[in-house]
């Protein structure tokens, strides 16, 4: 709300989702690959198992490239996109968890250094020294996950933080440990799935089958941990959040679909793992590709649900998706939303934006575009000015319910998926007229005249 927000035809949320899904799949492989490779290289050294050690060696280069190159670049991409789409939330998370971010970046630096050293020293240092490097990498990568999960969990379930303002309470939130459990399982599953491609390059047929069975066992372990983590995570969510996607009549059908997708991917991955465990000689490129897609699908489904159940917040119970804080509802209703979002009244080049459109830019453009993703023209097509004003008035009344919720009361807003309207009566009427004008040129002229 304090910072200008960039508008995208595809929707800012979609842009974040595309970048984030690519990043999280690769970053989870970077963590899981490190864990699996550390264990397998340790077993290879202990047993003097050359095919197993060769498997790890063949997998090491892709781990290095994906984790330190693509993972790093896409990570920067996430910072860029969230900074553009949700500047207020990004600023809040940085200021709240500044030392957590610093710690995560230190672990990432250790991750990069040890990965480079590990890949560069194959057959050049003693097996014990080489094993130490991959173990340090696995530790650093996993600790990055441990830190990031605290912040991601905070955005959904801040726990006691709103009352205590304690960083520890925010970090060790109700979904912290369930999230780590789920993500660790997916990491191991993805690590094993990526390594399956390297196993297929083993020239000896019997050794290839044995390596495939070992990786399938690792995948089964990860799948079991992820499945337990998912159901524990679901039950750690507040009842009001569970109602959005659980039950016979979920409040948000798309989130219920996302949950069903995740469960289907869990079952698909389980069947593929079982196939390779029982018949390892059937492992092939198509099976490996399907296993990788299933693992990525599990993670994508979880991220879709996790992001969706925060509605209408970007930081639960504190900041709405448009950057308005629960604590400033009364102030903005009195002074007007444009008293804070001054940027919304001007466009590049100095064009003055009509008041109704300016209010839309300040309060609605974080989720809605004019004609693209969640296009407001289509949604408002059946509204005249009076109906739009009634709708916005009901949304403003929701502000009292959200304030009651923040105070710990069991209040139920009428529009639980949308931030409440905040602003003066004049701003409300201006927005109503502007919404009606999108499909009525005559009304548009009246809006500009006002």
C-alpha cells in the first residue's frame, strides 16, 4: 500500500507462481540430492562399491548446475517478483526476520562453496575428505530449508506473534515442524528421482537394476515422510482455514481441487516407486520422467494450497493481499485510502488517474487486472453503480469482522476471500461508479466529470 505496485496482464500472483514453482522444485532437489548423495557416497566408501560411487559422481554435476546456477538465479527472480508485486509484504518479512535471512544466506554461501569443492575434487582427495565435503553441503542445504520454512509458515500461521511480537513465536509457528517434515520427504523423493536418470547410464544391467532399487527405496522413504507431513500439516491449520478446502462443501473449490491433485500425485509416485522396487529391471527413461513429474506435482499442489489458504492475507491476520494492515482499517476509513496510496493517483508521464480508478489501483490491482487474469471488467459486468456500491459497502463492513478475528474472536466475514474495502464514502462511491463505467460508456463520462 505504501509502495507503487506493478500491474501485469497475467496477474502478479501468476507471475510469482511460475517463478516460485520452478525454484522450489529445483531447490528441493538441491536439498534432497545432497542428503541422498551424502548417504550413498558414505555407503559406497564403506563397502568399496564402485558402481554406487560412480552413480553419485555422475549425479554430482547436475546437482551443482541446478543448485548453484539455476537455483541461485531463480531465487533472485523470486526476490524480484515479490518485490514488484508485494513490496509491502516483502519489506515486512525482511524487517521481521532480518537475522533469519542473514543466516539463510550464510548457509547458502556454504552450500555453494562446498558444492564447487566437492565436484572439483573427485579422485583428487581422499575418500574421507571428499565425503566430508558432500556432508557439509547436505547440512548447509538442509539448514537453508529449515530457516526458510519458518518464514513461509509464519505467513500462513503466525501463531502468537501478533500478540507477543516475538520473532521466536513467529518463526516457531504451528505449521513450522509439519512443513519441515513434508518438505524433507519431498526433497528426498526428488533427489532420488533426479538420480534415477544417472542410474540409467550404468552400463552393467545387473548393477543398473541394483542402483534403481536403492534409489526406489530412498524414494519410498521420502514419499512416506512427505505423506505423513502433509496430513500433519493439514491438521495444524486453524479450523477457519481448513474450511476453505476440506469437507464435503469446501468454500474454495479450486483449493479442494489442488488438494485432490496433491493426493493423486502422492498415489502416482507411490505406484511408480513400488514398480521399481518389485521389478527394478523395468526402470526406464519414461518411468524416471513420470516419477520426477509426480514428485514435482506433489510439491506444486502443496504450494498451490499453501498459498491459496492465506486468502485474503499475504501475511495471515496482519496484512491483506493489497498491503493494507488490519491495524490501519479505522485510520484509512477516516482519512481515505488515497491518503496513503498517493502513488495510485498518478501514472507514468504524470497523467492524473480518476479517483475511482485510483482506488481500484490501490486496493484491487494486487489480485485483479482490468481485462486479464481475474479481470474486473468481466466480474463487474452485471453491476450498475448502485449494486456495486451495495457490494462495496458490505465489503467495508467486513473490516469489523477482520478486526474481531485479529483480536481472537470467532468472527465470520461475509466475503472471506477478499480484503475488506477501506476508505471514505466518497472513495467508495467513486470506485462503484468506475466499476459500473467499465461496461457503460455513458457512466464513464459521468465518472470523469465528477
